[in-house]
């Protein structure tokens, strides 16, 4: 029994990896953006500009083809002091200034401010820039949030990365693959959960899952049981590592999770009986054509 599971899910995981070209393209474009901002705000040209990659690229959970790469760019504290003297929405003013710096450099590229980030919309991949100020020596930063009149939001990317890494270790390196697979479900089925929420939920689930020490042979159960777990999380909360910010998950995504759960349950039954094509058809309803229908 289960003759197709290991091959199907190992190939699926492999198919989600960034290609060398995608990786090099994203790294090159984010470096160029950081170099431009460094020259504008730190007054020098350098090959090692301030800033670093965050988000899924920083946490090792990016899936291809990538839509964007997220970076934090650290600004001098003098810039914070200057904007604190502004009236009105200081955070919006900061984003507009950073946007203008990039417009002057990338005048043929669509550059826009978007809530908490400045987005440089290159043809192949967008670079999402979060201008930040160092808050302390523990890796925490202040970032702008333009919503509701504006505020400075405390963030701790190091703690968020450590949360994912710890869960990945506890789950025998199954945590990140599961996060990538469930983010593929989010993308294919237009699930209204944010990527970081799926990453955190996958980390929470996998770090305590009874079969977390198994390999791809158990991944049909991994997916099924994660979706069962997820359906029980409607209207619950996530606590963001480092800052302890509380996020309400709501339930706008629940019907899609329930549909995926039921399809995964059926797919697992087909896998058990070695109805490999029928199983593959159900998996594709969840993940799209990134996962194979048939396995040879």
C-alpha cells in the first residue's frame, strides 16, 4: 500500500524550490535597492549596504516562482528624529521619501508605497522595502505602519526566524517543507491567510506532531492532519515571537480549509488503496499542478 506517496511528495517539494536563476535575480535586485538607499541615507557607495532579507526568503520558506523578496533597510536614527518632528502621518511621509529615492534611481520601474512597505515592481520580481530604525541591540526594529493615522510598530525578525528554525529542528526538518506546501495551497486556492500566518501555524503543528520524525512516506498524513488542525484554529490567535503581538486569525479562510481537509482525507484513502491517479486528482485540487497526478 501507499506506493506513490513518497515519490509524489518528494517531487512536489523539489518542484517548489527556487531555481538558480530566480534566486540570483532576487538577490541581485534586492542588493541594488539596498545600495541605492545606502548611498542616499548613509552618504556612501558600498558593496555591503545596510539592510537584510526578511520574509519567506529570510526564513527559508520561499516557493517558486517568487512574487517578491522582502528586505529591511536600516535608516540612521537622525532620520527618525527628523520625521518625529513632522505633523500628521509621519510614517506615510517616510515611505513617500523612500519611494522618491527609488523613483530617482529606477525611473522606469513602478515604485509605490503600500501600507508598511515601498514596492519596487521590477519586471521579474518585486522588491518590498521596509524602512526600519534599530530599536535595541537584541535585533528588534521600529517599522512604519501608515494605517489609522500612522504609528511605529515593533518587530523582531530574528525571533521570528528562530521560531521557524526551532520548529524545523524539532520536526526533523519537515517544518519548512510543510510550510512551503501549505503556502502553495494558499496561492492555488486563494486562501485569505497571510504567508507568515501559515508559516507559524505549520511550525506550531509540526513541532508537536506525532509523526514529525517520518519522511515523505507520511506526507499525505502530514497534509491531512495539518488541515484538520488548521480548521480548529478558526477565530483563535497567533502570538508573534519577540514582540508578543497578538493576531486574530478570524475565520474568513475556514470554508477553504474545510474543503481542502475533506479532499485530503479522500486523497489519503486513495493513497492507502494505491488508487494513485485518483489520489493525484484530489491533491491537485488542493495544490494545483505543482503536484503530480500520476507517479511512475
